[in-house]
């Protein structure tokens, strides 16, 4: 394995088609990156937020288990769960002391986490719960961030083609620094977005990146259009603080590489299916879960109906801490639904290929993903496989 920071040479030119010294090895998680992308990765890793983000990635399984236990223990609507944190904050704000407000809210979050831990007879889950709720408390400067007259408004995308309109709306909620790092307006210009589409298959000299088929759809973990009202009506400073608070839970709104996860498709979008043969309901099912969740809690902000427009206006006019709390809660619940779909895909593969080695499974996933992506269960419970109706091998 190459050393991190090593420049590409003749070996990489032969294997991947990269020109000598045009790429930098960023490690096993990132592979070969442009110099600009590599420098951004290193900068992010050296910041406190970057180090915290990395730590959260390693404990994500434990955090998800804790989150599931929390949701099982608090099945009330999202608004009710959030009140436990927001109420002491709002009450303290009325007293006029922002520092006291933060102190009371932090204490309230910690105590609520402790209560959950005692209820579930698990101090560890109590600590995780307190952390999850505490992240919703305003950080230093957030209470002042709401001051000012400049308010964010969604961009006018009339006249733009669909792809450009989606990009512009996604960039509205994205960290501006991340938007600036993307080579062009098109999402496909982002190396990570492109790699996600290709299923992270490495290009070769014979098959460069442009020739590799798109085997997955980059899904936004935090819904792009649905998250717009949570940033509308906020000041730029408040929006910046919101992104920082969400990042504590590994949540990154908009067109951020950390907001992408590759999902097999073919039903929601069938454009690439004719080349790959992939016909999977994974991406479509995740979006169904997202819609059902928002319908269930009265937080559906997309679709253009009178009700959704009223809900969007209500959210955009809500207090800043409430906006952050709601977006964090609904996004974390989206993660749980996403995990269900991903776990089901793995379980189907285990049932279909019970004796396959890791290397054999990896080879299928990279070189013939339709064998893995198209698996499903019939109504009778039998294992079967789809094939894209337009596939031409």
C-alpha cells in the first residue's frame, strides 16, 4: 500500500491512467486524490471538528444502537421529544441571560439523558442520549447569531434545467466552503460524487473514469429540498452555527460529500440500468421512508401543496434552536430507516451466497453488482432476482 502523501507515478499511470505527479495518495479511505482535494482532507482532519467527526465515524454503530434505544423509549412525536430540551432553554431566555440559558439547557439535556439511561438500565445509553440532546443546545455565539437584518432566502431556480436547479437548491443549505471546493456547478465534477456513482470502482488505463458505468445513485442523507425551510429566514451566522451543531452528529446538509451514500437504483431512476442491468428498489424505498416519516409528524415541506407550504413557512419562522432540533431529530430518524434498507441488502446477499468468501463477495460487488443489487424476496418469501427490463448485455 502506498504511503499517505505519495505522488502518483508511472505505476499509477499504467494502472489508472493518471499523469505522473497529478494525484496524491490520501489513504485507504480516500485513494488517489487531486492535490486540492488532498489538502482539503488534511485540513479537515487537523481541525477539532474534523477530529471529532472522525471519532464519531468509529463509534457510529454504538451511537446508532443508542439512538434506536432512545427512539424506542420515547415514541412520542418529534415535537414532544424536542420540548424536553427547548423548554428549559426558552424559559431561561425569557430571563434575559444567554449564558444562563445555555447552562440550563445543557444541564437539562444531561439530566434527560441520565433519566433515559436509568429507564433502560444502561448508563452508557444515558451518556449517548445526553450527548445527542446536548448537541442541540446553542453553542457560543449562536444566541447572538440571530441578530441582524439579513435573512437567507432560497434561490430562484426558474428557467434552470432540473439538474442545475437541484444543485442550486442543495448549495443553498451546504457549507459555502464545500461549494467553493467543487470544480464546477455540476455535482458530477465532485470527485467523491463521481466515485459514488461508479461504486468506487477504480479506473484503469483501458477503462477510464468516463467509461465506467454508474452503478449507484448518490443519495442525500439529509433531504435537500426538505431541509431548505430550516435555513430560510435565518441569518448567515445562524445557518453557520446550525451546520456546526449538526456536524457533531455526523450530519452535513446539502451537496456535501459527507452527505452522500451510494444506493442501488433502477426503480426511482432507471437511466443507468440499461447499461448495468441493475434494477433495485433500495433508493426508492429510502425516499418512501422519508416521506412517510414527514407525513407522520406533520413536517412534510415538499410537493407544493397548500399544507406543505404552510409547514415550510412555520419552520422558517421558528426559533433558531427549534430549527436545529427538528432537523437533527428527523435526520437521525432518516438514518435509522436508511440502515434498515442497507441491512436488508446485506442479509439478502448472505442468504443468496452463504458460503462465499470475503474476496469473492468483494469481486461481485465491484465487477458484477447486479447479482447483489437485484436480489429481493417474493410475496411467498422466496429469494429471487430482478433484471433491468432495458438491459442489453
